[in-house]
C-alpha cells in the first residue's frame, strides 16, 4: 500500500510541475505496489485454502473416530459382542 500511495503522490507532483518522467516514475511505483498487494493476497488465499483442507481432514478424522466409538458402544450395549 505504501508504494501505491507514494506513486500517486509522485505522479501528482510530476503533473503539477509538468515533469513527464516523474509522472511515469509514479505510475511505475503504483504498479509495483499493486503487484506486491496481489502477491500478498495470493499467499493469504493459499494459506486459507490449506487451513480449510486441514480443518476438513480433522473433521473427517473426528467423524470416523466418533462412528467407531459409537459403533463399539452400540454393539456392547446390544450384547452383540457377548454372543460372539
């Protein structure tokens, strides 16, 4: 964000004084800032996706565990294990 703000200021300054090079430099700095923001957002998105995958794996693991425990309790209560 800092690069974008500095770039805008530099571009505005160049426009005020009539310096085309300064304006171009400001636009380039804004593009640099935008690229940094996009890269940061991609990293955040990847991180969030990985966290979601891990949470889903944990949920699935817990569901399998819960089903196993409930199955064992049900069999024991119904006497299914005693007849074997």
